[in-house]
C-alpha cells in the first residue's frame, strides 16, 4: 500500500471484526471508514482488532509504501 489513499476490499463478505498487522518496520498506517477521514493509526510492527463501522475501510501509509495483513471476519 502506498502513501495515497487506498480502499481495502473484503470481497463478498461484510466483516464484523477486522484484524490488521502493519508489517513495516518504520512507517505507520492510518485507517478510517470515510474517504479522507482517518481515526485510527497503526504504528510500525503493530497489530489491532476492531469492529467495522460499515463495509468501507480506507487506508494510507505515512511516508513510504508498506505491507499490511488484513483479515475480516463475519459476525
């Protein structure tokens, strides 16, 4: 994922809970439920679990492209 906003797609499921790990060792990633609005920040090397607020998740990396792992689970 790059420094421009990207939409994270979950395919045919509507996730209830989402697990994300930032695999980068330097840069954080911001996440939000509306385009351009990021209420969550995931530091480098960290993970988080949260309840989805709808079906859209938007993200952007801090200063360089990063790899993240995302898993959505139905309720």
